[in-house]
C-alpha cells in the first residue's frame, strides 16, 4: 500500500518520528491504528444509540416534523 502525503504532512511526520525516536513508518502505522480504533469506537457508539432509540421508541427527525405539521394543521 502506498500513502500519499503533502510535503507539510511528510515534514511533520519526519519531525515527530525523529523526536520520538521512531521511524516514520512506525509512527504512521501507529497513527492509522489510532484513527481506525477511533472510527470503530464511533461506529459502535452510533449502533448503540440506534439500538437504544429503537428499543426506547425515540422518534426520527421525519416523525417529529410530521407530528408538528399535523398539530399545526389541527390548530389552524
């Protein structure tokens, strides 16, 4: 796999790698792992939120506005 970085990103990676006594490859792999872990945790939280909404009977955005429109029509 090839990763394309901007010159500024490459410079930052080189500097951080040197400062932490690691290779740029090691630092990039660690950064990708951290980001993937973040995305996986976020996806799990979204799934839990959706399950909670389904279980607890929350309304969708569309359902809320549908109910509001019905109330407005009744009041008119």
